[in-house]
């Protein structure tokens, strides 16, 4: 069914792109399919294309079919292909050794509102211990694993979990919390503004992201900028943030027992939350991971792409 929707979706995108390209100097596409549309319509709009990939593109491209063809079309035609994590960038270069010069790494940043979050949270001895999850309510985010981990937790210290986000799994996850007997401790907020997310990060003790698959999650950037310690899964993208910065701890994806043990240790005060939070913010500042800096890096690539395209355009 998904493949059947591709032709009308891509055709509509192509028509809109041709119209919008008339008043722009460059096209910046996100995800392979969008990059491919920009390349296929390039003989008409005659503008250079830069494409950013965020992880799922690479996994889909490993399978034969339309996504693989679109991915390859995007790679070959784009002036630059950007990976948002080192893992994505390295994998792209490994798969395409003849294109390494035009495969670049540009990290997402974090908004200033997160760097402004006060460093001094409530003491972990203050009841309840506040956990924060932010993400789409879809299977690959692993929220069901977190709920099961909390249900088997052996800590007697009161806790609460705030869930920010929406998605098709909302009903199932709400029911699961009730079945596990922890629904009184789990609060589903739905979608909130970035300013509200920053407030929540300032008010909660620990950020948790139990995903099975991520590119380089912006929400972890935001938690680190807010000096919030992170408990996440040991997967590409998240690993390079949490391990390199010492901003928190990692557990295997899908491992509810390991996640529960880590949570028990953290809630019982066996991990230094303040040190992890400050280390994360320090690392973000040292690497200048702000949206302004991200924009500067993209602007430089835009200028290079435009000049190169002018030289090669017939």
C-alpha cells in the first residue's frame, strides 16, 4: 500500500518544487526521496541540490525496491549529501567510496532556550523522582520497554514519568500502563511547545530515550544543552552523543531488565546525575552545537554548491 502512494506523492512534490525553485538559489532536501525528486526535476528548475539524511533512509535503501532507487538517485545527483551523525556519515562513505568528497557531517544544534535552563534542579531526594520521555508514540521509540522496566523496578522511592509526544501507539501505551499497574505514575501530555519542553527539562531529574533506531536525536541535544542527564539505548547516533560527552548511561535496546536495573541504580542515588548533566552541557558548548552554528555550516556548503553548479551547468 505504501509503494502505491509513492507516485502521486512524489508527483505532487515535484510540481510544488518546480514552482518554488524559481525564486530560490538552491534546494535543500531532507530524506532521500525528497532529494531524488529534486534531482529528477533539476533539468527544469536548474538549481543545485543539497540533501540531508537522518538515518531511516540508509536502512530503507539496503532493501531492493523504490526506496533504494530513490536513495541512489539522490546520492549521485546532490552537490552534497549531509549525515546528521558521524555514524550515518561514515556508513554513507563506506557504501559510496567514490563519493566521499561530497558526503559531509553537519550536526543538528539546540535552541538557546535549552542552554538557558537553570542548572540546579530539585535534589533527587525530593519526592517523586521525575523521569521525562519525549518522542513520537511509535514502536521504534521503545516506550513500551520503558513502561515494562518501570513496572519491574525494585525501588521503593516514589517516581513519576512524563510522556511528551503523540502518535498511533497512544492508546496501546495507555492501556499497557494500566495493565502493568503503573498508570497513576505515568502522565501523557501530548505535544507541547519548545519553551514548555525546556521547562519540563528544568523540572525533571532524568531524560530517557529507549529507542531501537535513531539518527542523531535532537531531543538528546536539547537534554544535554539543558544540563539534563540522559539514560538511553546503545544505538548509533545516541551512542556518539552520550558516550563521547559522558552525559549519561546506555543500555541495550529492548532490554527491559537492564533498563530497570539502571533506573533502580539512578533513583537510589548510585549514579552522579549532576556531574552527567553538567558534562553534557559542557560538551555541547565546546562543540558549539547551536542552531546558529549549524546554519553557518550549511551556508558554507550552499555557497560551495552554488559556485560548483555554475561552473558545470551547460
